[in-house]
């Protein structure tokens, strides 16, 4: 019996596919990484009996990054990133140990079937999976084929079984086009981002952005928003005049007429036309025309249109809408949501999809009518050759999907029903009048067949005022003629929907990446999302774009990126060489980067107008160890300390508060210590600004506080305050927070574990002695007499918090409340005092005893 490994892109997808193929007769177990399950069943594969193992990855297995030293912003010239810096594939999420997991499941398998999403990214993941499992799979016999690719567009029985019966091969060219895009974005984005971030953050204190990023797609996206902002700012309103006439076809009714000249911009000319028309007493009917017109049903739905509607009509950001669509797809409610196609293939089962919706109370009547009277063939749209348009694949209720999930599903379903409905037909009547020498018109519309507007009522023809029955030559008394003074108005800020349209038109990003680029410019504080999901550029976003225009407009215009996208598509089609495209594009941007660096003064002139220098920003906080003057604390992201006298800037831990730490100084460099805290429920630790940026010992890395400092005698260091090995992570040490009293706690210097103990104690000190059983440092505790929990009215006790029975009920483990992960410290093992040697603190405790809280919690987390 052959063993077949099958791999999908997400755990939920793997379960759905396995359930369909095994007809529910499968067994499931958790994989070694805990995130992916393995579903096993027996069946037939290419005419032979087989044992199937269906599992998944969690998106990309690998990510592209620079090797070791080239990830250091301080040691590497950004210009080297274009060619000299080697790249390597690293695990996208090391905690998932995805490569090891795939190798364990792939060992001894004879064949592999790849069920990754059917787009270029999915194709790329196919080869990431193959790189991991092929070395451990059984070698093929002779020319036997072992690699298969399943192509599918929805999670339905029909589509999945059809994909299994028509297996193909993964497309190497499409995977290479993704590799090329990844490398271009990494090298170009990192080089520009590192240079401009360091340059401007070193000069200005109120930029309020932790990263001044550049992206080959992100920057043109921002450019569209700033271009609209510039049009608004440069707009000069003009006054114009409109002639409005009303006629009275009957005694108590009036009809407003539109002037055929529309408007004039000269008041005297407008007044002349008013005077001429006022001389007439009646309006004469010059012509009456009636035409039957058609409002076409929509084209089938693709990704870009779905994102546009989600933003404009449903109020959902593009990235949020895409996440919901992916969830609906993996749950089997809709077809694959990433597609550029708006044309259904001839063999698509439109009636089958429509029947699924026959019982939904919102549109059951419309669907049943279509099924009985016959559906209309959808309009012929664009066939991109990827996936069918986005289509509902099974019925759902609002209770099942809830909230935004239902709203997006409802729109997708209504849109689909509209594509197979009839066009909307209406009769348009146009009456042309003359009042003196001037011509006026009025138009009326009467719907004769609502068609698709029944299911999409927001597209219905608006009700016009009813027009009187008249013929050429009829005369109507004039009610009034007046001159209206109006002003031209500026355009509004771009909506997300308009931005998506521009990005699609100019080839910026793909249907999958467009939401990511829009989200990035919001996250980077380049634009803010205003009411109506309009994108208003911030001061920083405006200055950046104007700076790019000033130095090299191609950095922000969509033309060069659009050309690169075309080259990437040629790689995918096998019509361009991967290495040549990569080399040519990088050479262009390398030249642009050098010119940008040489011309940065041009952008700096714009920055000077809008932002304050570091020396003029922030408030005095702690003293510099070099000049002993006060350094200024700059709270704007990224928070940092700046000494204007020495012209030095020191980075600080982010996402917390910084305050002076008792005016104590570092024994190594005389800098005043500061205290970082993430709040009362979180962690806090002191740090020396200089040591944090310039590690004093070999076993320390940049970004370490006093709780990781290995100074042997400093009273704030790990050596003096470390108590024992963390109960959850391997490399962390639990360190006493000496500022936490009377609610005393110790916290891991690596992960977010916090241990609360000895509440209301007067003093808690770390003893120089260690526990004989676990090597943790002993703790001396001094309680107030009135609040002492110690037996026999004792107020002082010394012991091990892990092993001492007196302390066991006074210790409670929790996780810190943290806004964001902020530790950047190294993972290297350091042997300071208070580290357990090869055994976990509290190992002597029995987790089964309810009173042993620490050990029970430790066992749970491990």
C-alpha cells in the first residue's frame, strides 16, 4: 500500500478537504507543532490502494531575509543591500517548527499531493513544502511520478473530487515570479527604509512614526493619496451662474427645466440671458422623444470589485474584507476570493449555485422565479485564466456567519444572483423647450422591467417627477425664471474604493497585495482613515511624497513599478529570465538609491519646515553620563532620549512609559537610570540608556535592560536580582522587580511571565545564598506585623519560593498585560547567579497537589 502525503494551506482547509475525500471516514490527530492536525484515511490513488495523510501549513513555510550581520542597521551601509548582502530562506514562524513537522509527516511517504491555494503565492508555497519533504520521502522507482498538484476554486464536494481526479504539476515559473518579487521588495524596501529612517529620526523629534518606510508598491499607493490632497489644496473656487426655469403644465403643478447651456462664468452674460428669457410669457415644446433604455446587469464579481464595494458600501477596510472573504472560503461558503476574472467558464454550474439559494428568505422568491423562467447567461467579462469569479457555494444564514461575515456574504450572493438576472429596462422621455431664444430640457424615466435591480435595489432607477403628456408646439405658462449663483467645489480626499481603482489601473500590487499596501500606509501614519473611509494624508506622508517628487519622481510615480510587475508576469509565463529581471531591476534601483542619498538635502528642506529638531523636542528627564546635562525624553514614536550638548540619541524600549529611576546612576558609565513599565498589570525594569544601546559585556546584546545585565556587583543587575529559571521559557530568568512593593512581583526577562508574591511585605530582598534543591536564589521577606501571613505571628522568613512550604501559598503566576512584544534581547544562554542548572525550579513540587500553585501552573504552561 502506498502512502500519500497531502498538504493544504491552512488547517481548516485541510480538514474540509479530508472530510470530503474520505467521506467523513477519517481519524485525526495533532501534529508535533500543535498548530496543524493530521487527518488519515485509506482509499484509492491512481488505481492503487493507498494510505492518505492530509495535513497543512500555516501560509508561507519560509521567508526571505538577509543573513546575520546584514540585519544590523548600525553595521551595514544600506547600499550594500542591493547586491553584496546575501539572502537566505528562513522559517517564516520558527515557533511552528513547520519544516520539522513536514519532515516527520513526510518521512516514508511515496507521493505528495499539493492542495495549496491556486495562485502564484500558493505555487510558491508548493515548492517550499517540496524542499522540506522530498529529502525524507521514499525515492521514486525509475520514472515513477511522485509530485502532484491539485487545482480547485471552492471547497465543495464536486470541485474537490474533480481536482483529485485531474491532478497536475506545480508551476515553477509562477513560484519564481514570487521569489523575484520577494527579493526585490526586500532589497529595495530595506535599503531606502533604513537610510531615511536613520537620517530623519536622527534629526527630528516629532515625526511620530517608528519606521519611515519605503516600498516599491507602498510608496506609489501613498503618492495617489497625496496627489489628490495637492489638488484639493491648490483648488481655487470659481463662481458661475445657472439659469433655472419652471413651467406650470397644470394649475397646481410645476416642472423644473435644465438649461442646455448648463452654466456660464460671466455674470453680465448670465444677466443678459435672464433678461432675454424673462421677456417670454410661455415655454414652447420643441420636441418630445421616447427611448427604451437598458441598465446592464453587473459583470461577475472579482477581488478588486469586492474590495471596492466592501469599502464604499459596507464600511470595511480592504484588509479586513479580505480576511473575512478568506474565512468564508475556507468554511466552504464562497469560491476562492482572489481572482482577476469576471467571466464564468462555459461549463460552470450556474443553476446548481443558484439552487443553493432557493430557501433563503431574503431572495428565495427571486431565485425561484429565475429557476422556473430560465436564467440569463452572465455578461462576457475578462478571463484572466486564474479562478472563476467569486460565487456563493452554499447557503448560509445570518445566525451562522454573523456581523461582517454575513454582510459580505449577502453582497456576494446578491451580486451573483444579479449576474444571471435580466437587465433593467426603462423608458426615458426627453422634452425640449424653448423660452425665447434659449433651450431647456427635462427628462423623465419610467421602469418597464426592474430586472436585476430587484435583488440589488441600490442600483434601481431613481423615481423622477412625472412628465406631462405633450406634443411638439404645445405651450406652457412660465412659473418663474431665476439666476442661481454657485461655486465650483474641490474634489474630496480619495476613498479606499477610488484608491483600489487607481492601483488596479496602474498595475500597483496584485489582487492579493492591494489590501496590504493600503493597510501599510495607514499603519505607518502616512494617511488617516476619515469618515466615509476617505484617506487623508498626514504631514509626514505629504512631506515624503513631495520629497520623492523633488529628488526622483519615479520613486513615487506608478510607472516604474507597473513596468516591474509586467516583467514579473513574464517570469510567471516563462517568457522572461528570473535572474536577468532581478539583476536589471536591482541595478536601476541601486542607481536611484545612490542619487537619492546624494540629494537627500532636497527632502530635508521640506522636513525642516514641518518638523522640529531633536534639540527642540521632548522634556528633560535624565542626566547624560558624558556631559552630566539633562537629556530630553522624546515621547513621539519611536520614543528615545536625546542629549543636545553631545548630539547623541539613545533608543528606548517601546510601547510603555519611561520615568526617572530614583536618580540612581549606572556604575559603568554614570548615566542616570530610567524605569520602563508597561503598566500596573505588566512588567517593569530599570535600564541604563547607554548600556541599552552599547552593550557593555560580550554576552549582552543591544536592547537589554538591567534585568539582563551580567554586571557582577551592580545592585540592579541580573546577577543581584535574578531568582530562578523561568517556569515557562527555556532561556528566561525570573528577576525581582524591586520597585513593585507592596504588591511585590518578579518577572521573566525574556517572556511575559509574571510571578506575584508576598503582598504587603515591608521588604523583599534576594539573598546571596541558593537553594540546595533547585539552585534558585533564596529570598528574604520582612512583613509588617499587622499584615503578616506567616505562622506564629512571625514577620521574617528566608527560603526558596519554589521549594519552601511556607512560601507556596503566597506565590501566584500570571502573564503580563502587554501592548506589544517589546523584547529584542538575545537568546544566548548566560549563567548568572540564580539560574537553575539543568532542572526546572520547583521540580520537587507535585503538580497534583492543589496548594502547589506554582508547579501546577508551570505544568499547565509547559
